């Protein structure tokens, strides 16, 4: 009886810790300064190493340089690429420095999908000889929209992540509590069948955790 009561209390505590709150969208400027500082620190911790927002800043820098009178090659030389794509952009710039035409230097396969969109626009500009500022501004806008969409998907998947944490932690915590307070449970665990059941349960619990994380990560990417 005591073990059941303790298990119920543990269930309530874990559920309260990971309870799902409805998402409330505040109007811009309505949050308190403390709330804005907290969200800024939280976003900084969650910020990925690189993404479309960083490429958008790069495209805007290239557009500003072009409006200032720089050629596309000069803009690329003066505005370094973001760190997460620098290794892919560096060979292109090296080819330009060695005398390859910009169109030929850009004709390379890149692994980053967002960078691929930027390179396609740069190739189109090099082919047509059109002023680069406006196309670069447009691709920067598209990249910012893509970044906002990804961030929104990550936010919407927060409830699924909380559910995955509850379903993973609660069985282990309940078993640990029962082992600590119930002699009968400890006696059953000492038998081969009991040990096998617990091992199988832990394995299935870990498999479920991995599968839920995989599904959530794919939906949020």
C-alpha cells in the first residue's frame, strides 16, 4: 500500500514537472524587460551552429557591398561567408583567385541546402550580369522566412519533447521507487525471470525514447 501511494505521488510530481502548457503568443513589445532578457538567453542557448539566418546576414552584406559599387567578386572577397559554410565557400573563392571565372568557380556541389540556394542565385547573377543587390536581398528574405519557419516548428514540437521525457523517465523512476520501498519487488528482481523482464522493459523503453526523438527531430528540422 505504501509503495502504491509513493508511486502515485511520484507520478503526480513528474507530471507537474513536465506538464504541457498552452502556447501563448504575445504581441510584439508586450513582454516585460525581464521576460525579453530570459527569452534572449534561452534563444542563444538553443541557437544552432549555423543556419539560414546567418546566410541571410551574409547575403545582405553582399547586397550592401554591391550597392556601394563593388562587383560581385569584390563583394564576395569583402564579406566573409558564415563559419558553418566557410569550408564550402573557400574552394570557390580560391578558384576565383587563381583565375577561374566566377560562374565556373560557383559550379560546385554543396552539402548545405540553404547555401545551395544562395549559390544558385549567385550563379544566375554571374550568368546574366544583372545588378546583384536586388536578387541578394530577395534570397536573404527567403532565408529569413525559412529560419522563422524552422524555429516555429521547433517551438511547436516542444510539447512532443515533454511527452517523450515523461514517458521515458516515469517508468524508470517508478521502478526505482518500488525497488527502494518494496521487499516483494526486490525479491522478484532477484529471480532470473524478474531480471529478464526488467532488462527487456528497459530496452524497450530506450528504443521508444530513441524512436520518439527521431520522429520529433525530423518534424522540427
